[in-house]
C-alpha cells in the first residue's frame, strides 16, 4: 500500500519541475558552462544551495533535463504509433508528434543538441539508449513504406530517420519563437519531413 501524497510532496515536486524548466531555459540561452546553480536557483526564487535539496548538482540537473526529454519522446512516439492502424497513418502521426514536440520544447532541443557532452557517463548512456529506441521506433514505422526485394535496408532507414530529425530539430536554432508558434511552420515542417522520409532513390 502506497503512502498518500501530501501537500509537502506536491510542493516539492512542483519546485523540482520549476527548477528543471529554469535549468533548461538557462542552458539553452547561455550554454551549460555559462550557467551556475546560483543562476538556476535565482530563476525560481531560491538560493543556489537550496537546489541541492532537489538535485545533486548542475550535472545531475542537466541529466534530469535530457533523460526526461528522451523519455517523453519515446513515450509519446509509442503512444501515437499504437493508435495508428496503418503504416501510412503511423508514419504521419510520428512526424506530427515530433514536429509539435520540437516546436513546443525548443529550449530543451537546443540543450540536447549542444550539451550532451557534459552529461555524466551514466546519464549519457541512458540518453543514448533512449535515443536508439526512438530511432528504431521510427525505422519500424518507415520500413513498410520502403519495401524492396530482400527487405528494407536498415542503414538507409536509419539515415532517413536521422536526417528527418536533423531537419525538424534544426528549427529551434533557425526560427524566432513567434514563428515557431505559427501553425504554418508546423505544416511546412511536416510536409518537408514526410517528403524526406519517402523520397525514392
């Protein structure tokens, strides 16, 4: 039997989430090396040392940010895949999900692209494991759309998927926040990603 969640538990969870969001925002703006625990604490109204009540340190915070984004991607990707009855619908659902995620989480995508090298060995391994699982999820969805004698080429599928991620994930680096919120941006990205994945050779 689990213990009931108390108001103190909820408050601690909310503060931890606030610290994570502040860390992601500051890491995106200044880079991991340009941010201190004091900066992160100040962003949520606590002292730097108070952050240690929630996370072991700045590197642990980076790990929590990037492991969470990888977990969210694989969880969301699996959900939309399971809800799509045909290969074509599954591929389109994954593209739409990833575009929406990248546009809505631009700061975390920037940190993921730039600051992975600063992760601890354990967190880096976990992020890589989750990323491989996410890529394989996409490859499985894409494979039926590229039927060839002898089966789909796995290296080609991986190349297509990773190139698609590069296209979508580059958007936070190349567009303003207002543009990312515009529905036309998502429409263009979805069309470009779909074309890249289905292009014939």
